[in-house]
């Protein structure tokens, strides 16, 4: 198929964390940051708007959020407007939809906003509402939220492959090393393996520092076609492709081996085949480290190392900048926090900043040309990957 | 732009109404209905899934609904999966995304499911949750849900153009005339103008029968490209195009004249220009008659009659089958009920059934070739239109 090439040509971000700001404040802050980043942008140029948001219906008692963002940022949408949701991956979904809409020519210049306001001064609904992400009547009714699920995953991985708590802790150490150089991250202090191991137990073997946080934050991205990209930036970041895969929806049913993320392996293979690349070609991997064990399994399923060797991979420093592949050089979900709808867009923000060379030296991946961003949603049964490059896409055939 | 042609090649539906069925039951019922409709379909053919759902987070305490549908219907998604939301138009958004994804070649065969379970035996949350659709802190906090808003719209239209309560009632009479011949509709009895006028007052001048209902229901659609359409059906229904327009997000801000739906007028002009058609070319118009006054204003803004003459248009029978254009020949939202996420997909179902000639004679639009489906979401500031035809798209240029 012949499609238009699509690039990210502008970015905006808020500080992530437990913010005093309201949901609307976060949208305004990310929007202003984007408009500051793209001085040539006239709001009238924007014809489409895609909002990634997981469940504002629960956290801020508001649905129909896409037109609300349009109003807040003063945008008259003329072609396509949508809010996309897939829990923890809602932000990446908004990018994917914008990409396809521009690729067809229906949209020309699209704004993508990923946003979530999870913390509330008045209501203790942040965690309790996470029960809605699983199959509520089965997993949810049994209290099976993310921490106990990923704890079971970690136990299985330790049992099958000898992965250690120390190796998991090393993931957090790496991601805080980079997060300490990211002024937008929720957590900006370095940590040691001992600090992770000694942090409060959440669900054995996962300690507090093995877990990502409940976070408020927003990211805005500007996307357009090749024809117009240079109007807005000298350093467009091209979208090469993206796939998703789900093969078992909920844990109570057919997921099978918990430490074996088949859907991710299939998604990665499909993406690599589509783009005619191998894992060796990837310079930067933004992956969904909602828990330290997740990043270890993602090394394996994305093909950066053999199955079962993810623990060794971090231990040998292969996922640091300068190793085999730079994984989460912005600090990942662990350092940045995980405002569900914003996370996928924050990964794209990081990749753009890396390709532009606008990150501190200590976390800069010099010479990077190809990056992927991975999200999982729910109980690791649904995986979402997109690929970005400083180089324009070669002729890519999507069909099988 | 060169895009692949995309068709609806299969349909499934549930009975709409206050159903004993759970949300999951509705999905299964619509899915079975679809699989029965397309005997040649192997579930393995389906590579993508798009779910339109407005706020299951409030009505069934469940988010992350797209993978739940995948599990319920036994589908391994390999390419694209998303839940789309734009309140009352959530279903149409799912169709639009599927269309674009197939058009690019990323998806090949896509399932679209629009679903909403709004009635609950245990919780009185159906109406109270509708407050989330508006700008909750402003419109919502003032109790400004749909009925009072559309009542004000009706008052303005009566004041400016002399529209009468009788004319509004005639919209319901027409839609029940057709709804009485639709075995899936929530309300299947004919009504008279007097019955509408004498029904309980809700918000002056709107009586109970001027309002659509709180409804449970689901619809499933199968979409594929021109290359594969004939594998599944002899009567593909082609998607010609679609646009959306929002120019003022919430009523408390800049909407301006309530009886003047500028965003719809702009969307219709854009669509007609894109497809090189005029309102005269349209045989069937499925429009968003959430209230009787809405359908009257939609006649005007879609260009079927002059501004202000919508009341006269229904009075003279021009929106009946055999009139200028057949509007809501399946009974519209008024007869079918309005399960938010399912409504947009139910309109597509109606158009497919019409083009196939599979509806009862008394509501069949003989010889129809071109249809549009219109939704509004929120307080009439955001409009969504798609166009369908029995004929393949001519060369359509989306760019401006």
C-alpha cells in the first residue's frame, strides 16, 4: 500500500508526579509546552485531535474528554477527533490512530494528547479503580490487580530461569540512573540495589521500588505528513510502523505460562518482518517497565537476548547506553511514574528528544537512528509496539 | 491519496431495550448474530478489533474493554485493537478507525463492536452518569444534562423559526411508524401526535416521547478491503468517507446560538465537497434524533431544507420514505433507544440491511444507493458523519 509518510514534528510535556494541578491544568500545561516547541504552528493548522486517556470516568468523573481538550487548547477540529483507550497503553493508541489518519490523507496536521490525573486529594480511588482494568467479575473480584499479578510473573520467572531479586533491582537502579537526569520524571534520585531490596514489600517478591507509581501527567505531540513536516521542524521523527497483539484477554482464562509473553513475541516478530529489521538494528527501546520484572521479560520477548536470560542481560549492563541496546534511557515508567494515558506519549516524547539530541549527556544515546516504543496493557496479555526513526520509512508493505 | 476501498461485509445485532443481559451477554449476542450472518468467516481471518463504548467505567465498572471483547468472541488480534470513545458517537468512531486502518493496509479484516449496558437493576447510575458527558465542573455541576440542554435548543428554535410542539411530535410519529416494523427496536408501538403531546413533561417543551431512552444493546460489523469483500458477501456496503467537526466544546463557553449547529453545517459541507455530492444525492439519512428537535435541526444543517424550515419539512412528509430523503427508516434513536456505544454501529447496521433489501416492505427504501449516518456527541457541539454506498467509491481526494 502506498501511504503518506508521517512524522512527529513537535512535543510538549508536563512534570510527572503527584501534582496539585487538575486534569485540565495538565492538558493546558502540556499544550503550552507544545506550542512553545513549535513557534511556527498556527492552531488553525491543526485539523485532527487524538486523546489517549484510560479512565477519566473514574478518576475525574468525566467522559467525552476529546472535545474538552479541543476547547481547552482552542482547536477547531475539522477532520478526525477521538479518544482512545486501552488502559496502560491508551497514549500509544492515540499516536497510532493519528498516524493512520494522516497516512491516508484524511488528516493533515494532528494533535495527540496523552493525559491522566490519577491522584486525588479527596478520594482514594487511584488504586481501587485499577481493578477495572482486569476482568472485574473474575480477576477483579479476587483482588487480582497489577502488583499481585506481576508478583506471580516474577515468581515464575525466578523458578523457571533462576532470575534473582537482585537482577530485578538492577533494572530500577538503571532506570533511576537515567531518571535522575530527567527533570520531568516523578522520581529523580538514584537508588542502589540494596535500597530496592530493602524497600517495603508489596507482593512477594516485588518491593515498593520494583513497582511504578500512581502518577499525574500529560504529553502533547504534533504529527503531520512528509509534505508539511519541514514547516514545523528541522528534525522530524518518522513513524515506521506499529502492531498490536492480544492472544488471551484475562488471566483467569487462557494465558498459560505467566513468564512467557507470547503476544509480545508475536507482535515483535510481526513488526520486525514488516520493517525488515532485526533486534540488532534497534538503538533505543522504550519498554513498559511497570514492574522491574516486566522489563526483564521484555528484553527476552523483544529478542534482545535469549528467553530466560533477561536477568543476565541487565546484570551484564547490556540494556545500559553503550550496551547492546539502550533501554529506557529516560528512566522508563519506574522513574517517570505511570499516568496511564500519558505513558505511551511520554515514550514518544523521549525518543524525539533523543533524536534531537536535547537530553543531558549522561542519558544521551549518541548516533541513534532507530527506536521502538512498547506498551503492555492489562495483565500483560495485550502488547503494543511502534517504531520510530530519524530516517524516512523505506517502502513498507503492511500486507501479509 | 490512494487508499484501499473498504466495505462492511457482515452485520450482527441484539434486541435493544432494558435487557436482563449483562454487558458481556450483549457482546456475545451481537457476535453470534454476526457469525451467523457471515458463514464463510473463520475467526482467524479477523486481525483487528475496534470497540465503541462510551463509559463502561461508570455503568459496569469495567475499563480496558477491547481485549475483553476479544476474549469473549475468541479473537486473536494481530494488527490493531482499540476502544474508541466520544460519548453518544462512540460507535461511529470505531467504524471510522477500522475503515482507516483497512484503507492503509495495516488491517485486513476488522471486527467492529458497538456496545453499551446502561440499565442496572442495582444502581441508579444511568442518568446520573450522563453528567460526565458535559463539562462536569461547569455544565454538569449545574445539572445541565441533555434534556435541559435540548429543551433550550427547542425553545430557541420555536422562538426564531416558529417551530411547533406538534411538528416535533411528528418526528416521533414517523420514527415509531418505522420502529413498529423493526423487531430489534426498544419501542415498537406506533404513536400519534396527541400521544406525544400528552406524554409526561420532562423539560419544557420536551415531553417524554420527544426523548430517546436509556438503553442496552450491541451491534457487530465486519469490515474488509475490496480485495477480500466477496469472500464474505455478495452485497458489500462501501464506505465513501467521513468527517467530524467540533467548534465549541461545552455549552458554558462559546457555543453561541443554540438553534444554529454550525459544526454540523461545516461537517456536512466538508463531506459533500469531499465526495462531490449534494444533499439531493442522499437516499437514506440516519441522523441522531436523541430528541425530536435534534432531527428537525439536522434536516436543516445537513441541507435537506433551508435553515428554519425543519418543522415544515417533517410536517410536509419530506423525511418519510418517498419524500425528499428517507430519514431514520429504522426508527432512529427515538424508536431503537440509545445505548451510546451501539448507536453509531446500529445506524450502519440499518444502512446495510436497507441496501441488502432485508427490511420489511413498509420501511424499505427501494433503490437506495447512497446513505449517510450522522451522530452528535455531548451538547451538540461535536458532529460526526459517514457516507455509505452500494457503489464503490469513485476516486476520492481527502486533501484540501
